[in-house]
C-alpha cells in the first residue's frame, strides 16, 4: 500500500532562474555590490560545481529494508558541504535525533554540522528534521526529500525521524561509516521516499544465558538492530547455565546462579545499573527491550542458588552442557510463586517497555494440567505488574489473558494449538526455526552454529512471508517477526556478528517492507552495497556467496578470537546441540 504523497513545505522564496546545461536551472545575475556580489559569485560557483559533478554513487532505492515508495529525481542530487547545518523542530525527542545524526556524520566528514532547533526548520544548505501532523505516516513512518538545496526528513514522531536518519545514512557513500575523516564527495541522490513499517514488532533475540556478553557487546547489537529499523531486543536472561540479572529480593540468583556458562567460559550477570544502561541506550535508538525469565523449565541455575524451589528441595550441581528439558521449578510449591512474583515484579519495574517474556518452552517434566496451571498463574502475575505476557508457543493451551503474545518457533507452519490460541485472542511473533533462527549454520562448513532446523543461507532467511506462514493464522493476528540468536556455540562479539550479518537485514526487510516489495533478486543487489559499510565500520560478517558483493575486495574485521565448531545436534535435544568441540579452527574470513 502506498501512502498519499504529501508535498513538503516551501523551503525558500522562488528565485529567478534560467536554463543551464541539460535544462538545469542556474541563478540569473542580479545587480549587487560588495558582500552581495561576493555571495552571488559563491552561489554561482556552487551551482556550476553541482552541474559538473558526477551523480550520487548510491541509488535512492538502494535501501534496506526496502522503502514503501521511492521517487528518484536524478536532477536533484545534494552534496553535503562543510558549512552544512542541521535544523530540527523545537522538541526534545526530535533534538536528540538531530544530535545523533550529527554524531554519525561528523567523524567521517570532518564537518562541524551544528544543530539548531527552530519552530520551522528549513533544509536550505543542510538537513532539516521536521515533526509534522501527518498521521498517515504513523508513529514510525517518515518522508525524506532530497533536493539540490538540501535534505528534509519529516515524521509525525521522533521515532519516524530516527528511521529516516537510518535511511539517509544508507544514501551516503560507505565511507560515512569511517570513524576518522575520509576524502569523499558526500552526495545524496535526489528524490523522495515515503516509508512506514508493515509490522509493529520487529526484533532480534540475544541469548546471554548460555554464554554471557558484557554490556558493551549488547549495546553494539542494539546498534545493528537500529541500523535496519528493528525496534525490539529480546534478552534471554536466564537458563540452566546461568542467571544474568540481579534481583534484590533473591540475591543468590545472580551471585551464585550467574557464575557459570557453557563449557569453561566465564559467567557473569547484569547489575540493576547495567540493565538500566542497556534499556536507556536502546530507548535512545528507539528499540524496546523485552526481558525473558524462562519458566518453569530451563531453571537449573536458579535451583543451584535456591534449592527450596526444586521439587526435591536439593540443589543440583551447576550445569555447563547444552541439553534441555531436565530442570524445573516446583509448580506445587507456593514458594515458587513468591519467587516468580518477586522476580517479575522487580524486572517489570526496571523495564519501561510493555512486554515481559516468561519462556514456557521445553518444560518436558511439567505436563498437562500442572503445566497449564503454572502458566496461567504466571500470566496473572505478569498482568498484575501492568505488563503484557509473551511466551514461546508452547504456552498456547493455557487460558488466554488480555493481549497475550505467543512467539512461534516451529518449522512446518502447521500448529493447531497455536491456531486455537489465536482464535481466543492471542497474537503471534513469528520466529520460524528454519528461517529466522540466526544460530543455524549458513552452510555445512560454517564453523559455529547449529543445523537441527536445517541450514539457513541468506535466501532462506529472506524467502518467507510472516503474514501467511502459519496455516490458519490471519495476517492481522501477526504482531511481527523476531530473529533469535542462541549462543551455545557463540562466545565472542565477532561470533555474534558473523551469524547476524548478512541475515539480520533479510529478516528486517520482512518485518518492515510491504509484501509486494519482497524480491530476492532486488534484495541481494541492495544488500551487496552493505558489505563495504560493515567493513569500514569494523563489523564482522559472513561474505555469503549468494550476494554479489562489490568487485573491490571486502575484508571484514577479523574475529577477536578463533571460532569454535559445534558438534551435531543430539537426538534428545534438537534445538540445542551437544557441547562445542574443543578443537579450534582458524577464522575462515
């Protein structure tokens, strides 16, 4: 669906112009003396330079995710110069986006790019970020106009301005990602883009329980999400191997339960201050954090810390393997629900977003009425915190609560229990294991990752439709998409980036772009231009042979540690593979 075209506000009073080369307009000379004449001379010089300059190297439509509407104007390219100014609506949230834009552009350009807030921002000679009353754009949509005079991004809310800035970033040469000044003509292609997302929820999940990742690593993942207009980060905070969030009322969860990780890797946990830092950093980039406390299974770390929650009251040994389904908190013990209420209450108070994830998967030893009764009671506890419950699709048989969201990670699109839950009012986040699980290998020789759901190359990550994927679930019941990254074999930031990129932009396009714009051939061509951007930024990625990367060699940043291959999945555990092998292989990139 295309949005109605809305003409931008006039930027400057019209001036007398005459036809120049190729029909271009150049200012007519006017009678003036002194400073006025000098200014006219400078303007004429700039106009002549623009007429002789090559076209912008990036096409207006070379954006990921694909915009809703693109109208190029090859005669309207704009070159950012050293005297450019960023003008923005006098609103604190909009001003914050303008400052982020300036911080993004200054290192590579070396330009000062002062930011000025004003009641009526104009783009002449620079960039204008304008809050408008255009409700057709929604909370996340934007309109971007590039003319010979400047760039204008208009939106109904600051989030839309932020997304427009990410598009502007992609329209500049790849050298814009440099953290030091680069010699470049900073040209943007002329024309207009009108854009808004298809789905409200677009996210990725990072498992910090199997292996712990420090705050700076999480912040970098948030940057990757924001770059491609993903708006949710789901943090898998607890599992058998480690408990990663401090809880004041149950302090041993972090200090005892957070010590371990898979294999011999060090554990760790986030303090309340750490978690607040992550949440705040995400919010500044218009990303909402969705925390997960996995219940009633995947709880061995909690039982090590508090054996009173175990069915037999005995503390199990710490677990550093990767099997699942053996641990659970006792659903018949009232102390269990005190624990759940305290943990979820504290986490809800720290989390400004509306969603709390309760896990619910692979609780193989809690069956039937014991399982559904536990989930129903926990759902009520979440509702009492003022949040909306999210759970893996195994919670589908439990009674419905208002707004309940199921995260579906199946592989065949047939799931009567989920369809029945949707019929009772549940909404879905789509994370099909054989398309969206970014911990799957790209190919048999990928040195890390799993293969229980099959190999997921970039094309497989791209070629599916969230709106029709689960048979019997209407598109209007789909809240959005999420790409999970489980970390049994992932130990470093470089490992994370290798598995995220280039598949994360594929999932981002499915969540943002209209269905009729999905085209593998076009996507792979647009995606190819991002290799030089990632390389310039020092981001590790997999140079997939499916993507026609530029002829110039693209050298991703080297991994900071060798990559460790994972063993095949075990028969008892299709989702989580066996312990990673101890052999070390060289980074193939």
